[in-house]
C-alpha cells in the first residue's frame, strides 16, 4: 500500500498525475477555462457599454473628449511591452535561464506599476474636477473648462452655452467600472508575478518545469488584450 502512494516521478510532479505532460496539459486546460470565464465576465461589461452608447451617443461622444488619449496611449504601449517581456520570461524559463527569467518578470512588474501610476494620475484628476459617475458628477474648476472644450469638440456646432449631456454621468459610470476592474486585474497580476519571481529565485523552475510561469504569462496577455479593447472604445471613438 505504501508503494502505491510513493512518489513516482520528478519532485514537481503531483501524485495525482501520471506524467509531467499530463500535469502540464491539465494546468493549461484549467487556465484556459479560467480565462474563458474572465472573457465572459468582461463581455457583460462590453455589452453594457454598447447598450448605453446606443442610448446616449452624444454623452459618450463628449465623454471620450474628456479623457486624455495620450495617457491611454502611453498605457497601451506600456502593456504591450509588458506582454513581450512576459513572453520572454516564459522563453527564458523554458531554456533554464533563471537570471533572465527573473529579469524579464521584474521588467513586467515595472511596466505594470507604471500603468497603475498613470491610471492614478488620471483618476485623481477626474475626482478633483468632479468628473464622476451618477450623482457624484459635479464639474468644477478645471472640469468646467474641460467640459466646455469637450462639448465644442464633440458637436463642433458653435460656442458652449453652459449645457452638457445629462448622461455624461452614465459614461463615467461605465468608464470607472471597466477601467477600475481592469486595474484590479493588473494589481492581481503584479502580485502573482512577484510570487513567480520569488519562486524562480528559489530554484522552483527549470527547463523541465516552468508551468506556473507559462500560466502567469497567459493571464497577463489577457489583461493586455482587454486594455487593447478598452482604449479605443473609451478614449478614441467619439
């Protein structure tokens, strides 16, 4: 009986798997199922975006002019580069290059932190000038001037007369929910990648076993992919 439960392969092979390949395939399948669930989760938000945009096109047009597309573009470039470094970390781990794996993972974390710093400045500015969702929408100070410019840019029909689409508050509701949840996923990714760095430094990964690094990179690519859709929908389409 004891022999039946004895370790039957490499240290990284769990007892309920017959071979390392079977373990890797199971992990990959589980990760893809998780990512499919994440896609379904965000799909509901995208559906809400399109419904509200069809209801209040003027508000969403003005809203896009109230977002700083330059900040959005910077974050897009940062995330795209972080996806590259995440992929390179997987490649390095497959070659058994521990130091390079750590370096690429560290750069990925730096990029993720850079993304959150940009988002911090963007959020704090919106809060400061009162460009917020629902009943909190109360433009003041610079916000009034930004609103004036956004309305004129969206309508291009003459000077601003002190009115704005009421459902801008709906636009900012969609904006904060979608980008906020995405930001939460970025923070989770940072935590997981840091964990991968610690494990890698302890020698947990080799060219024969690097599944956790691969799975982490898959998650990070999804985070990047979601932002690639959020950026044009919120910042560019007027």
